C-alpha cells in the first residue's frame, strides 16, 4: 500500500478539466499499478497568467491553500502545473516555471509538465489505439513523430468529420487512448508518467 496522494491541477483549457483528471487516474492505476489517488477538480487560469512570474506564483499559492497541509503519515499533496508548450522548448520553459512555483511555496511538492506542443499531441501519439473511436476514421494514420511534426488540434480537425470540441472530445479520447503507446511515442507524456512514478515510489518507501 502507498500513502494516499492528492493532486491539485493547474491547467489552462476548458477541455483539460475532465480529460487530464481522467488521464492521471488511468496512469496511476492502470499504467503504474498505484492506489489511493485523489485528483481535485482542476484550477483553470489563462496561459498568459501562468507564463508570468507573479501570475504563476499566485496560482500556485491559491492551489496550495485549497489542498491544505500534508499530514504526517497521511495524505500527501502534489501541485501539478500542466500547460501547452505551444512550440516553446519544454527543457527551457518548464524549469523556469517550476523555479517560480517553488519560490511561491517552498512547503509544497510541485511538478511542471508541458505537453509538446499541445495536449492534443498526446492523442496523435496514441493514434493507433484511437482508430474508429469517437468519429476518428478506422484507418487513422499514426504520425511518425507526433511532437517533432507538431501534430495536435489541426491534425484532429483533419481527421474528424465534424467540428472538434475540446470539452466533449478530449475526455472521450483520454478514456480510450493506449497509455503505454503514448508514453513510448511522446517524451512530454513520458515526463508526466515519470513525475507520477516518482511520487508513487516515494510513497512506498
């Protein structure tokens, strides 16, 4: 058994509300074999706010207060910042955002993951498992390099026979995508998995 983990999410988009929470639960239980995970309703802030030092610090402080303090031997809290890189280099941007966040709350466990270049790229990375799902074609082509080729919203829009809706479609794809496949083909998704894996390993020590 592991010590229960509660995650406070900082996201930027409307669709990510349910989709990210579902993905975290699936990674934790299905991919990593964890237990006792509580994902709080995500806190949404404009990306422009989160890319500014003062804005991000205020967001982190708000989420930390909502999560409450860790209890000895009890529930641990993690603040997870998740926003699209939108073409910016994650290896440069993520450490800067994480440093700001840790300055805001030195008492908090914080992780920062940037889907590269966007959240929908993770669906492209798991394309083979989404063929025929939620309107996608049965012969859905799998991109060779989803992140390098910047596959994302535009790729989904080309594949769907209708208008793409983030709040409607993201949770449906998140529920059906192959996690191991996505992890193998998307470095940014692998980063998310590794951050959760670290907390799971620590909770069992």
